[in-house]
């Protein structure tokens, strides 16, 4: 997961820096790229990595503390520590989206996921495949709960990291945090069947990447996203009835 973590700590955009830092770290925490209880780097080190001032970083950490995603401890052994958020009320979240918004968001996400998979097939080194295979193994043994959902998100971020594109990886992190939890709703009705289907799709994407089949990897990744979005739209329409 090293490449994905490097993208988390890459410099943020030059505009709206407090909001950018909050978003970057909050997304990484929600996806499990930063582990529950993990200590963040010191303020000076983290500010340097993100390319912001310590004042900006402190404002961002304050906002994250207010959201319950970071805990700061004083004294010896102190610092800022990650706190994993509780699971969202996904049904309420879904009601906030119109069908047209879901379709547009799905199209955008499919394009990003497809591009990342294609480039990963072209560029990935054996060391880039190891995190993907490890995530597959962990998902196979995980129960159908928040942990499996976070593993699914992490898997897709690792594909983007294997593309060797920091921008694609950061966009994947952002989109996973936005739509990843919602897409999980589309798989939540028949757990074992959905888990088996999810695992088969993930395995096929990894095999295409390992074989260097860029077009196939792209098509599989796009279809994986769009299938989930189609089911999500069906669920959203049911909520309107």
C-alpha cells in the first residue's frame, strides 16, 4: 500500500488549502489507508509533506478533530492519532442524490477506474501487484461488514497506485470516499452471492493487469463500476416509490 500512502501525503492543491488537507486526510481515513489508532507524522513533518504551512495544517487537524476523525494527545507519547469513523447511514445518504447525479458520478468514476486499470496493466511492477493480491486474500476471508467495504475501497486505490499516476490515485481516493459507500448499497441485498461476484470481478481485473492486457483491464474495471451504479440507480428509484 506504499504507493497509495505516498499519494495521500503528496502536496495538496494551491487553492483552498485547509479544505484540501481536510478532504485528503478524511478520505484516506474513511478508506482505511490510514489505520485506526495510527499516529500521524509530527505537525512540521506532515505540513512539509503536504506542502502547506503549520498554521494551515493545525486548522485542518482542528476540523478533523471536530469531525471525530483525529484525536490529539498531549505530553510524552502524544501527537495526532487517527480515529475510524462509525459506519454511515447509507440509505439516508442515497436519498440526497438524484438519479441523474448518480449516473453522472458513475460515468466519471468508471472513466477514472478504467484509465487507472489500463495504465496499471502497462506500468505495474511485480511489487505493485503484491498489495492487490494481498487485498484479494483479505477480502476472501472478511465478513460482510464495514471492514470488507473498506478493503474494497483500498483495492481500487491500489489499482490506481499501480498506474504510477499520483493524480489518478488521488482522484480514486476522492471518488471512493464519495461514491464507494453508496456503491456498497447495490451489493448489500444478497451477501454471499454479492461477495462471490465481487471477488470474481476483482480477480479478473487483477489477472488482466498481471497479463499486461490494458484494454481488457480497462473494460473490466469500467463494467465493474457501471454494473454497481446500475443497481444503485434501481435502489434509488425504489426509494421513490
